[in-house]
C-alpha cells in the first residue's frame, strides 16, 4: 500500500538495457515485492566481473608467451584469443545456470571470474619470459 506508482513501471524494462543505478533499484524492487530477481542479479554481477576481463586475458597471454619458441607474438595472440573465448563461454554457461536457478547469481559469475583470474596469476608466476 505504501509503494509509489512509479515502481510498477520499472518492472516492464529489461535489465540489460538499464544503467547501473537503475539496475540496483530494479533488484531492490523485485526483492521487496517477492518476484524472481535472478536475471537482474546475474546482469548486475556480470557487469561487475566484466571489469576484470582485460586483466584475465592479458595475464593469460603474458603467461603463455614464454611457452612458444617461434612466432611467440603470434602464438601468444592466438592463445589469448582462445582463452578469451573459453572465458566468455564459461561466463555464458554460468549466467545460464544463475538465471535458471541452478546456482546463486553472485557465486556463479564470480566463481568463473576468480578461476580464470587465479589461472592467469598462476601462469604469470610460472612464466619463463
């Protein structure tokens, strides 16, 4: 009874088209009303985790640069492209698992990001270049 009429209008929008502040408010409204908020929370955490993508891809590329004897720049670029593709596919699978309710949105998205970040850090520490 205390809810403002404007809060009902926001329920029609897609989370992917909202900015960060709108998305945060949208999640709050969904949780307060008892509606499912997994899709919106997944979008929120994907946006936060996406900030670490350049560090992950560069870290894996640097770690792999010393593994190749010839054409190290070309092979490093190819390896970087391949690992970035694997990372994006893993993020999509985690997003699907979060949206369908198999996993909590924050744990699904951040597990993949943390795994690849640790993989890049471990590779960087073991790099021979």
